[in-house]
C-alpha cells in the first residue's frame, strides 16, 4: 500500500499557506500574489526580447510620473506627469466602482461605456457649449453626470426586474443604441470640421483645468479626482454600514432568500443599477468633459470595459479598486515612455496589462488551491495525531 504523502514536510506548501491561508486577509494577499506572478511572467517576456525587466518597469514608473525622468521639456517636471496620470486615473476609479456596486447585487454591468457616453453628451450640449461661469457650470456637469448615468442604469435594472431581460444583454445592446444615436446628433449638429469629433467645450465647463501655470509649470489639474477617492470610501460605507447596502448584498447572494426575508428584490435590482449608473455617469463627465473635451462619434470608450477587469483585480472592494486603478493607469500612462526608452513596441505594455488582468482573474482558482492545501494539512495533522494515540495505546 502506498504511503500517504506528508503535506507537513513540504516547506513550499507550508509557506504558501502561511502567506495566503488567512481568510481575513485573502482579499489583499491573493490579488497581490496574482500581481507578483504576472510581473514575473512579464519579466520573462522582456528577457526573451533581450530587455532588462528592471529598466522596463522603472521606465513605466517614470512615464507615469511616479519616478523622475532624465530630462523634461520646458515647464514640465515629475509633478506635471503625475497630475496628467491623475487625470486618466479619475474616470477609471468611478467606472470600476460602478462595476463593483452592481456585482455586490449579483448583477454584471457591462454597459459602463454607454452609461458614460449618455451623460457626457448631454452635459456637453447643455452646459459645455454654454457661456456659464465655472462656479455654476461645474456643479451642473456633475449633477447631469449623476442623473444621466442613474437614468440609464435604472432602465437596465427595470428591464431586468420587469421582463427578466439579462442585464448583460440589455446593457450591451443599449451601448450601441446610444452610441449610434449620439453619433447621429454629433455628425448633424455638433461636428468639428477639422477634428471630425464633437466641438470642443468651453474651458469654464471642463472638469480638468488644462495648461494651468503653477509654480512655473504648465499642468493639468483634474478637479474630479477630489471626488473620486471620497467616492470609494462612500461606497464602502454604503455597503458595510447602511440598510441599503445590506439589502443589496443579500439580494446578490440569494434572491429567493432575500424575498423570503421580506426584501423587495425588484426595487433593489433597480437601485443597484441606478447607483452603478450614477458612478458610471461621473466617470463619463470626468472623461469627456475632463480628460478630453470632445466626443468621438461611433466610438465607445475602452475604459468602460477595462474597468471590469480593474474591479476584479481590486477584488470588488472599493479600497482595493483605488490601488488596482492606480496600477493599471500607471502601466497605461507609462507605456509610451517605456516604448521609447528601451525600444520595445508599445503593445508590450498592453501585454503586461493583459498578464496582470489574466492572473488576477485566476484569484478564485488560487483561493480554491489554498483551501485544498489547508484541508490536506489539516487531514495530515489529524492522521498523525491518530497514529500517535494508537502508538500510545500499544
């Protein structure tokens, strides 16, 4: 008879369990472990191209404004690069939070791009082309972002509740419906003859202060970032400390049990999608009236789809999303500089991002393997204890 394998004598497995086995911290340790594995895989890729991974990763940080470059253009330095990175980071945080809220309620909101586009367009034509002063225009832009995104999200939630139309199908279809309708209005009424995009909005209505001279530097200051970080903590408070958040999570875990407990499942589905849509709307106005100041017809922002992977990388936790959004934005922003400094195609940075997201998607599998290893070690301890007790009796 084959002797059972002693799991306790495997130092790698014991170390693996010691680091990842604590369920209290798995929301942090498993995504971090996945990121480390992805960076190791990216390092092997760079080595196969004859490039030094440390230099490549350093250039990513330099390009994103987290490390200083060797030289800068006039009126530019590390601060201007960092502020530019924050400008890209802001809509990513809002969009990933939108995905997280829907996931907590058991819904998959894949229509973030459409929920960004609608309020972005409405805010552009109603406020962006007006002559309102900034003090009146900027709050209006934010209100339109929240209301417009919430309206689209509520529609998807209502279709799910009223007709049991899968939210993935309805949100994807609405993405393209909104895209084509808005493209028609842009091409017929708001097109810029040179750029072939919508006309540029006025500076007073833009959520990014562009080319502001400060400390002898010219930089972009993203006003929306002031709201993005508090929004993450607000979502965490909503989910953990309020009745609304509790009901949304119960509905997400088991709709039948929630209904049996007296929770209005339909109302909470609509509410979850409304909150998700409102956050997506904020992503839209900080993207189209912040990072950019026009809309390209018939183009859905890839940020809306990237935010799904960013949310999963952050374990759908609001605070984790802040860090995962930063990581992906750093890679995205620093890719151009890495490409020019170490002479690799820019697609390599996209491949590195893909590896990070691929390994992060394996988080559930890693957690499963950790659970199995813990069970094996527990069974081994029990077997050894039984053998010792039998030996004592003999």
